[in-house]
């Protein structure tokens, strides 16, 4: 291994060690509030970021409350077991943030004032940071205290990176995954081991394409309180929480973390409405003004994140020019901004496939006949853009496919792990697939100047000689 890579790995190991030990109980038997659901650093660009934090009554959830919380649920069993809405209750209190550029003197740190969490928003506060420096690694520390006291009751610390300037060319690494659930955890109270593996890739940023929690899978969530509880639990699992303390993240939503399978506006699931699902998502992840956006990471990388739920037509509507997943405004924005971009590589990251092929019986995405008109519009446009690739989630298998008509390439990241491969798959299709695996894990992208590489990683294996996850397949782009 090159000396520079050893230094980078050593530095990451130090930072991971910091994150592993950063939840501090200040005094014996100290009362709440706690930071049990961790911290999420989101919407990072060259000068801004959002830091998400929630206060909880207990230091950890009761992982023994239901067997599924530590054992998962194999296969595609169905159950109506409800999600306990009190699994990790929120509580009043205040939080304070301090952050600084790695290597700078302590007196240059920015210290935010104590601020109360919002009981009407699940005891959450989101710090909006501005004036950050591009291309830097930042260190941060969050402290919690009671509403009536300045005595610190819990503390977390970690790191994130900001994006390099548009004219700066440097190696950029990012990871993408999809489809995770309580029912598919593989590490007990540590949750999903894929998060530990993704940290070994040392990514500049992370994208989750949606289905972050499953309201309609055991234990099911059909009220606002139950839906919030699923989010609270998901990010209290050890691997999941520690990863998000280290990495800049972008969150997207899909059907299962909006309402229910293949949903569209106006529907309900138990007492939970589609509109409430939209509000809960924006509450539970760091999110800016719009849920569709584009971010530039230096000279060579630009990503687009689409919103595939808010503006869509009913799946049952007759297909044609007016039937849409993206909505007219978002679609025009997407076309205009991709056409205007001078980034070396352009990645359209979408919750659902545009090429596929998908499994039989689906009518929910651009790879299906149900949205064939808009799907063809997108394939025709994207295939004409230089070094432009689709990265998609939603599907419970990993693949690389190429549209036989336009030549457009789609990279399916696959679900968080092998346990989440239920739901069937297409199997290898020689007309489309350059790579296919019925397994789960995550997708890693590395861009260095005018060269790019896609790697599909397993969720639970790594090479002890270089501390990196093991790839099932590699594709060099274009």
C-alpha cells in the first residue's frame, strides 16, 4: 500500500476510534437527555451543511423489546406486529454545537449557542451551517443538557467533509445504498454491518436512495408516532449511528419511507397519510428547501438527486405525455441543469430504475410500461450527455445494465445486505446486464480526473491487508 494511502487509512482509523468512544456519560447515574439516535450531517456542499440532532429520554433503545430488533426476520414473512411507539422516547432539553477545520487552532472553532429541541418535531433540532471552507475536513462536537441547566448530560463528536471548489480536481469517493429495515438487520444491536464496511471505503460522502425504514413491514407503522419510532430506532443501532457521525450524507425517500409500497399522493396507510409521510421524512433527516437537488463535488463530479414521490401521477393512470413521476417543474430543472453542467462525470441518482429490467408485475418506475413515455424521454436525453450515468436504488439486487437502444448505463446499488434480497429478482438478462448479483451491499464510486470506477461491494467482507471491503464486480466508466 502506498505511504499516502497508509496515512489516509491511519487518519480514518483515528477518527473512527473517536466516533466509537464519543458518547460520554458525564457522571455516574446522570439523568437524560441523551443523544441515542446519533447525529446526521447532511446537504453538504462547498460552503454549507445541516447538522441534525435529536434528544432522547433513554441512552439506548430496549433492543430486547421484540425479537426482530436483534434477530431480524428472514424471508418474506408477513405480520401485523405494531411498531412500539415508545421504543426511544424523545425528551425536552437543549443542544449546542461546536465545529472547526481539522488542524486549525482551537480558538478558531465556531461555537453555536444552546438551543432548545422542538417537541412538535420529535424533539429534533437542525443546525444550518454557512460560511464553511470548500474541500476541508471538519471536526464537530454536540453537547446535550436539560432545559433548565447547563450541565452536559451527553456528548457526541465526529467529522464531515465539504465539497471541493468547481475548478479543483481531486479524487472523490462516494457510496450509495438502498433498502434497509429493522427486519433485515444482521448485527443485533449494531444494526447493519454494511455501515462499518462503507466507512472502510473512506467516502467523501454517502447517498441513501430511499426505503431507509419500512413503515409497511414488520413491525408495521400506521401512525405518526409509530413512524417516528422506526426512524428513532434505525439510527440508534451501533454501526448505523457511528457511520453517520463520520460522513457527509444525502438522504432520498421512496415508497416505504413515505407511506407504503408503490404509493402516490392522496393515499393512506392506517391512520398515516401521504402528507404526513412527507413531513416526517423532512423532520427525520437533514434536508434543505427542496428534496430534489444537485451538488457539485469539485471539477470532476456532479450528482443529481431526484424526488420520485411528491409529484407523481397515480400508477394506474393511462400512460402518455401527461403521466409523470418527476412532475413538470422538476423534469425541466433536471434537463436544464444536466445540459449546463461542465463536470467531467455526471451521476443521476434516482430512487427507482430508469433502465432496469425490473421484475414482472411492477408498475411504479421508469423501467416499467406504466411510465414508459417519461422513461423513454429520460433515456433519450441522458444518453446524449457525455459521461452521464444513472445510479438507482429500490431493487433488491445489485446490477450494471446498459439500455440496448440508447446505450445509457445504469448502476443498481442493491439493498443494504443479503438479508434484504427478498422480493424476487430478474436473474441475469443477457440483453441488458453487464453484471448481475442477487445479493446486497453497496456501490462505491471513485473518480480521479477523467477516470471513474464503479465497484459493487459485499456487505460483510473486507481484506485485512488493506482494510477495504471486498468488491464483487468492477466497471470502469465510461
